[in-house]
C-alpha cells in the first residue's frame, strides 16, 4: 500500500501530463474497487452518488458522515482519492479550514470546494466571500507535509447563471487565492471550455456525461483540459439500469434485463 505522500505525489503528477486523464467517481467501496481493477489512475468521490446510497438527495449528508465515506473509499484501493466536499460544510472560515484538515486526515489527497451557498434564493456566494473561503481551504491544506490538491469550483452554470465572463472571473480569482485545479461544472460547448482553459494558468477539470455533449477525452485534451470527471453520472447510469429492469419486472413480468448484466465471473475477477 503506498503512503499518503506517495499517493499525493502521483495525483499531482497526473495533472501535469500532456493529455487529459479521466478520474471516475465511485459511490461506494465496491465501485471504487471495480474502477481500480479496470485500471484507472485515480478516483474522486461524488456527494450525490453517495447520498443516493443512503436514500436521500444530494446535499443532505452531513460532514461527519461524508468524511467517514471519504475514509472508506481512500482505504478501499491503492489509488489516490479526491473528495467532493461540496461547499466545505461550514459557514465560517475557521469551519472551512477544519473541513479540509479533516478531509486530509480521512486519507484523501485532494478535495474540491464549491462557491454554491445551498440557498435557492441566492445560490452563489459573492465573489469576495467565495475567494475568502477558497483561501481558507488553501491555507489549511498547505500546512500538510504532502502536496494536497485543492480544486476550486465555480458553480454558476449548474444554477442557471450562464454568464461565462463571471465564471472565468471567479476561476481567475480562485487561482490567485491559491487553488491547484479549476473547475466550472456545467459547461456544454467546446467554445466555452476553450475560453475557460485559455483564460487561466492552472489545470482545468471538465465535467462530462451530460446528454448532448459530444466531446471525447481526445477532443478535450486537444483543447488543453487536464482532468475529466463524471460526477454523479456513473451512479445515475447504474440506477437507470436498475430502474429500467425493475419497471420491466413490474409492468411486463419479463426479465430480459439479465442479458445486459455483467457476469458473476467478471465481477469476481475485477474485485480480486
């Protein structure tokens, strides 16, 4: 088993390669081990995917339970793990710093922080406050003895705020605050992704898996993207197959879904 420092160094090295790497998002120990068995180089948690396993929507899991989940996934494989820590689970800067210290203690070698407030009437933090929150997380992880990768997320496009100039302005400010990777989930066009990548000096993560976005890892690498994640999409794809199979049984009394199921032997092989 590699040490935490070794995992951190290998994770940092991935973002400096010539081509983008895919960091998939497992939602439990089993899916983490399956992805590791397939040959992926790193993993990222998904707050939504984990919430679904508990029978609740996203953003309904508290910090302690999420940290326990991060610790489980970090211990499940030899791969470096980056944690989806939502908006930091705190309203104060001291609370933000504590969240990211605890995330490192849980065994993650990276984590993200969002600028979303969780309030429907005012979904995005004012820029100055968002920058202070990123800076608090940065200062916390810089006190570690290994290079923890902090990803700062601009959440505009997930909340109907499609002002690309504001998104870029936010990412640039988070870069100045000390983030290591920048991320604006919800970008849907090659033009918007290119604009973001060309406007910052740090590695950019792009969220893929949404319908209608027909860009491959090769395409994104050519643009200059360094990291590709899929958020909750893998978990929702699995749940989609589950629901389709369940409807088939309930509505038709048939079981053809078994033809698409992965074999018992293949699962056993990947989990060795």
